[in-house]
């Protein structure tokens, strides 16, 4: 490749294009392919064609696994790409999940590694590296993926198997976006691999801002980043209104503090919360004199960071805080924009990485204007490689002292006329850290009692209200909910309005440790009355939503750990009373036990253990799949292929349904293989009689 030719890039898991912008704005690079499975994200990329996306680039809204299979099987035309792409790709960017290759996955047993959904995404990524053999790749993932040697080694081996050199910390480090001119504290892990026949040692770039840099540039603050935007008339109303039940408390909280302002320990005379009873982003109001905290893809109703004017940030403000150019188009609703930004790599950080890659791996040093977004007069220093032993201290440096929080709280209480000297406590307490969520509350402390209602027309078409009277009576299903935390147990009581029927109880427990550490909960019990068995999906959904409202978690799988990567250390159970016992309720009770999940078994095994006939077992599995229980069979997952002489295998991943609306779960796949297996088992049983 001549130095005058562009470095051709393939972007996998492109999302809204944050990482892509950093490369497309560098004249050394040309992105020929963008691929993502999210339709809204691909619409965003298409909306920027001709500006930040090359006119000739191929944009694919496809599953990377299917794309990789087509490339490996020489079916390029299925995706509208030329076979020449195999020789043209010089560099690959993007980051699939890699947790299924961890040591925890191997210890867990069951389906692990490339047999899991996330594992196959990683496998597809590595397969494309192996097929294309680019000079290198840039891989982005959540922070912490390199922290454990047992977890790290299988990832390294996968890349080495494809022909790439990866070493930590030289080519695998966790970087903070604020250290590179982004007005946001955002810690993510990056891995750069270089093809083993290329005699290059890549080093990440030194920070350009703040104390870890060697210059005098200070971090870009949130206030400075959005100062010149014309948002004077933005009102705290939809979509920028904070709608949590505690939204009214936000106004009195000083910038830089969160719910803890309303605790006895910070001197509030009428405390609302217990100390450490919430996660650190709860009601967090951004300090305009500091970079904003991490912007999340799916924040809870009360999850900050919020604007210091007591509202959510606008789309234009969010783009600035993530370092997207002002004229970059993000399609979809406000929630879609929040999700796209929260899932993206800040373009400014991507641009610094792209420049380092161009110089070190390809010997290019193109002229490029940095920063991507002009936050005011600042001349970035020359981007220099970071020596292997270079210390990055952003985690400890960004922790705020307890004295600083006490000072902010005291000053605000004085302004409000609520401060009394007697409110001051003797001694200090741990500060609320920028990156850590802090300790759990004392087990036994009641955190808070909730009361609300939900109405649903279908699984993901629902509405929450403060009271049942505020819900339309036309909803197919309505539920009245009360919940509280007491003595280490989250109790959720549900009344199925106008349903009649019986009682369903769901129980989750972690005997050694806590399920929800931020609120000191080791058990969750949901008791539903006046509910029929068809309510089971909705009951799990209500449980999930209550957990999300109280904690930092974004999905129920995060609470118990991924089925293929975490050793099971929790138990689960679902019981029914006053509801007719049928093969379906038997199967439901069976798969609601954690110890019956993440374990392959034959149809005959399942039928025998649940006390069902084979044909009853298949019908029950089909019904549970309609309720979105992910019970895998050879018809749904090729990795569950029938073993000779053994029979069709099945596996239930979790003791609860798939509760994510954007997942690829297909409840209507015909289980022909299991019906045939049931007939075979019946025939064998008849012959043995």
C-alpha cells in the first residue's frame, strides 16, 4: 500500500458512528464498510452520508455473525459487497462482547464461549480478522475486561490465533475520555492488535489534558462545552422533564451532588434517603465546573447526570458532551438519541487514537484539526506514544473528598435556610466517587416503599402511573404494585386487577452475599394475587422494573450474571396456588429453578424429571417460549445439534423470560425437531412394554 493511498477501514458494531468519526475525519483513513444490527443506528449513519460517512461506503443493517458466515463461505453477493473486500481491508474497528471467553465462563459449565450469543459475536469478529488479515484492529469494550489474568488470557489467545500481537498494558489499556479533551468522565478499555508479521510496537497516546498529561491543558468542563448553545428557553418539560417520583427534589440539590444531599449524614434536617441507599447517579446534578459523569445508554427515570438547571440535557448538549460535531445527525426519538450517544465512543477520543494508529502502524502523519469539537481556545499538544510504564491515575484523581461534598451540602442548606450547626456530624465519611457506586446500605435498613400501577396491551406496550386511577381501563392487563426493602429483602406485592385466578410467587435469593449490593438486598420475593398463569411474563417484567428503579442495573441478567460466564450462586423458584395444575405449570415450575437452567438435557430427560409425557413436554416448551422463556433446541440454535443416539438436546438459559424488547428472540420458531423426538421417544417406550 503506497503512502498516497487511503487506509481502508471496516467498521463492525458501528452504532451511531462515534468511533467511525474519529477515523473518517482523518485524511489517512477511508471507511469502506459500516455494519450494525440496530436499525436506528444505521439510519443515523445513512443520514450522515456525504458528510461524515463516505458516499461510496457500504452500510449494512445486519447481524455480524451472518455477515461473517457469508464472507467465509464466499457469498459476498448476499450482502452486496465485492469479493475484493477480502484484500482491501487494512484496518478493522469496533468492539463485540468478549466476556463469554472468560475464566468464569469456563468454570460455569453449560453453554460457554462461542456457543453463547455474545461468544458468537466475538467469534465472528475474530473470523473476519482471520479472513481479511488487516494490518491491525482497534477493539473497544467496557472497562475491566483486562483486569483479571484468567479472563484476559483466552481473549489474547483468540487474537493470537488470528495472527495478531496483543500485550497489556502496552496495547490494552483503560482510558478516560476526559484525559483526551472530552468533557466527560468515561472509562473504557481499548485493545489494539498488530498483525504478527508487521515489525511495529504500538503504544497508546499520552493523555492530552489534566494531570496525567505532560502539558497544562485542563479538562474541558461540562459548562464550557455547552456554553454557546442557544438553550436559554429550554423548559423542563417532555422530553427534557425529569419524571421520577423524586424529581421535585432535584431543584434543591446543589450541582455536583446527588440524592445524598437529602441524607442525615450530609446534614439535611428532613432526610429522605438513607446513606448509601441509592446508586451514585441517582438524582445526580452535573457540576458545570467539571466534566460530566458517564452518559448512559438507558438511564433510569431518576438516573443522572442531569443539567444544573434541573432537567435532562438536550440532544445538542448531549452531542457536545460526547464530542459529536454539532452538524452530525442523530435519528430517532429522544430516547433513541440518548441510547446512541450512551453506546458510542466519543469521537474526540477516537480521533486521537486514529492519529496514533496512522502514525505508528502505517507511518502516516496527516494534517488533522483537533479537537473534533471546538470547545474554545485550546491548542492540543503533539500526540505522543505512552511508554509502557506510564501511570494513569484518573480513578483516584477524580474521587471527590467527603469534605468537599459536606461543603457543597452545607452551603446549599444555608442558602435554603435549612442549616443548623447541630446538623454537623463529627468525623467524615467516604466520598461519592466519580466512577464507583459506593458501599451497600446496612442490611436491615428499610430503603423505601414504592407504590404504583402498570397497564399493558402487550409485552412491551405498557404504561406506568403513580396510581391505578391514572391508567386507562382499556388496557388488556392492569397491575397494582407496592414494594419495599426491609431486613435485606425486596418485597414486591402485585394485585392483578380484574384478572381473578390465583396466586403466583417468585423468589430469588443469594445465600452468600447480596443480589442488589447498592441497596443491601440478598432476597427478592414477588407475591402476585388475582393473577392467571398467562401473567408470568408481566410479573417478571414488574420485578425487573422495580429492581432497575432502585439500583444501577440495566437488565435482570446483570443481577444474576450472564448464564454462560458466571458460576451460579443464586437460587430461584416460582410457585402457583389456586391455578389449575397443567403440563405448562409443571414445565414453568421446573425451568423457574435456577439449577435446571444452563444445563443441556434431552427431551426425554426433561419429560421424566418434570413428570410429563414427551408430547406434553414439547407443547409446554412451546408455550413457555411464547412467554419468551429462552429454551433452546436444535431448531432455534444450530449449536444444540442432535447427538447420535442421544436425542435432541434442550437448554433453558435463565429461570425468567427474555425481558428485552430489542433482543432477537423469536417465539414462533416451529419446534419440529422436538415433535419428531417426542414421537421417537413414545415409539421406544411402546417397544419396551
